[in-house]
C-alpha cells in the first residue's frame, strides 16, 4: 500500500510540474524565446510521460498481485 501511495503522490506532483511547464512553454514561445520554449516543452513532455509510466507500472503491479482495481489513494 505504501508503494501505491508513493506512486500516486509522485504522479500528482509530476502532472502539476507539467502544467506549470506547459504555461512556461506557451509564454516563452509567444515571447520569441525559442531556447526556453524547447526546454519547457521538453520538461512538460518528460513529466507527463514519467507520470503515466509510474501510474501504469503501479496498475500493472496491482494486477500482478491479483487485485482487481488499483488502490492508489
């Protein structure tokens, strides 16, 4: 259960970080700062991918333990 709780909070933090990076990406792209836009966009994509992988891995682990639904929170 501790693994599920850890995965849930870390995934939540990664999604929040990705939302902030998306905002930074839009501001940087609109202002003409191409380098910062690439960095912020990359952080956004990596954050979402990491959150999905962590959550998906937790669901797979729960299924491997023969639990029908993942007990995240």
